[in-house]
């Protein structure tokens, strides 16, 4: 097995090769070793190999490691910045890559100790404009750059970006090219802003071709990441219902990782490091889950996918580096978890095809097919098959999905934890105790995106009717929807209280809401969801 020193040498050779191809000096690109969640002992091994610059995502965890390691190291903070962690970052780090709003600039400048040199700052740009990622819009760079440049304890050094993941070809290259142009524009105004932090192991070559001066490499140096020590907090839950949804999701993900890494069943320790996952079906939802897993650090070599469509598996193999096959049974026989990502009408044929492999190897079955009950699956496979039925929704395609999960009686705690880790790759999850309620999940979140699209469609049309240009009405509608969802997700208050807080008596909002009340909008939603719930039950009956 290659050592950390071997990996660093190999990565530096890759950098030199990419620099030669781009006709650049190898010294023009810095290797930043992303050491988040890695123990100090592994960082010591990297230091012995000559690596002195390290990137961290979690401020508190990093502070502990900084205390243990030589003072000569260069520490870069590369993760999203929480306001309550800004002082720790200002005091302990040499570089910050993830500045994306004015408030952070003010806090970091106020909190940087006078005795330390200015904090090197990179502005994070959401170049692909993905709603799940941090970063400012390209149009906001000038404002943030001016604020950093005017701060006496900060130094503007350039830009950082994480271009669109797991896509190859023209669109991905366009994102890199746009970042190169933005970097060049910034340098013309601020000559010292020469750095462009961009590129990881899968896209490093493209990044260097487009001017990256810092590449961020983690698992290719240190290997698979362990559970963050600062997140191993056990499984006791207190005050869960009172927390905002975003915090509940983060807490649940923490507990999931704790169970995955700490559960021992029948003297066999199951971890995400030695779990093999097979996908039967390679459509959009399967690709979304696979992409999310890889982005979270799950090894592509442990993921398998089978599809009768050659183009689908060729795309997955070339773009994500996973194992692919045209034969369903061959990958089921190697898997600990099998994800059935096929259409409901194809399920009987698929189950017949994989039955023998399932009986022989007894993997966990995770189904994302609507209307297919656990009972139907066990009847088609084996009575003692462990089955988790899931209902994701289409925002999973941009890793902001909501998924309901139900486990049958044969699913162990470890397998439940693996299911959570799997579906957390595409958004949040909620466990359902009664399988009959999966129809309600379908009615609420499964079909829910269409309801919001309809509301946005109606708002845009109404805005146009009031005289707004189409593009203006569309942009205002979409940003309002995004902002309202973000507020509701992060607030300690429920939607009803948030609505009350933005409704002034006798104001414009009150006038609009009065019309909704007069037409019993809440009653309409109740009827609509009841109709979807009933239709779900009808479809399930038809599958029997």
C-alpha cells in the first residue's frame, strides 16, 4: 500500500506534468494537503515528506492539531465559516479561502490579533451558481475585494472556487475558464491578488490549465477520511424538535457517522471504508446519489452500477471512475448494499434476475422505486431480506433533496446507519415508523417540488401582469423562493411565526394574505395532499 510520502511524490509529479502541458513553471502551483478529520500523526508523516501547507474545514478540530504540530506550518481554512467560529479562524490560521460576505470581512478584521501579520484572504466564488454551495456571485467580487483591501488586518490574495462536480466536458471547462478570467480581472485592479485556489484530485489538470495556483488534495494524499473527532458525540438526542431543520440534519448526519464507525455486530466491524455499494439502474437519481457519495469522500472503487443501457454505464465509468457492468447479478454478489434505482414496472424483472445473488450474499436492499412496498420486495427476493424503502424527491439531483425512509424488521442498526449515510449524500432524511405513511411522504415531499414550481409559476405570471418584464419577474420570484426557504430552514421559528413577523397590520403583505385566506388556500393544500396520498395507495395496490 502506498505511503503518505508516496502519495505526495505522486501528486507533485502530476502537478509538474500538468504544468508542463500548460507551459507553466511547476513552482507556480502550490499543493495544499487537505487534512480535515485526519489525525496529527498522519500530518506528521506528510511533514516528513516535505509538505508544509495544510487545509482544514473545521475550526475547533484544526485548533487542536495546530497546537500539537510545528509552528512553521502554513494553515489554510477552506470550509464554510460560521460566525461563532470566526475568532478562532482569525487567531489561528494564516490563510482563509472561503470569504463570501461582508459580515465575515468585518469580523475577521476586528478579531485578527495586532501581533500577527495580516490574514491572507481569498474570496470564494460560486462560479457554477449551485444553490447547495457557499460562495458569492461573480458580480459581488468587486464589493468584497474593496472591503478586504480597505481592512488593515487582512490581505487580499485572490479567489477560490469549487467548480461544478462530477461533470466533464464543455460546461465544466467553461466554469474553470470563467474563474481564470475573473482572477485576471481582479489582478489588474489588485496586483497582489495573484492566487487562484481551484482544483482537487479529479479536476486538478483542468484547473492548472486554467491558471490555478493552489490545488487542494485530501484523500489522494491521506486516504479515506475517518469520522471527525469533534463530531463523534454519540447517539443521545435532546431538544431535537426545538432545533432548526438544518441543525437537525447536521446532528443526524453526525450520529449516522458515529454508528457507522462504532457499531460492532457479530464481531464484524462495518465501516464506510469497507462497504461496497451496488446500484441497479444508472438513471438521474442513481447518478445523483453516486455523485454525492464521491463528493463526501466515499471511494469510487467501492461503488458499482449496472444498467442495460451501455451509454449510461460508459458515462458513469468515465466521469466518476466507478465499477460498471451490464450484468445485475455480478455486482450484487460483491455488494454489502444494493440500491434498486429502477422504475416500478421494471422491479419484478430485476428482482427475478438478482434473487439468487441476494439469497447467497444477503446484502441490504435499498429501494427508491415509488409504490413498491417492503413486503413486495421480500416476496420477490427472500422473506428474510433486509429492506429499506426510500422516497427521495427531485431536488436530490442538486443534492438538496428530502427523503423519507422506512426499514423492515430485518434491518439492523448498522444497516440503518448505512442507509442514512447513503441518502444523506443527496439531502436530508426522515425515518418513518409506519410504512403506510410512505404515501403521505410521497404526497408531501415526493410531489412537493411541483407544488412550489406551481406557486413560482403563478407569482411570476402575476408579476408580469402587473407590468414587470419577464426576466425581472422570474429573477425576483426565484430569489424570493430561495431566500424564504433558507430563512425557514435556518430559523428557530416555524413558518407560521416567520409569516407573522413579515406581515404588518394593514400593509401590502396582509392585503395579499387576506385574499389567500378568503379562498381557503390552506384547505386547498390539504385537499391536494390528500388526493396525492390516496393516489399513492391506489398505485401501490396495483403493484400487488
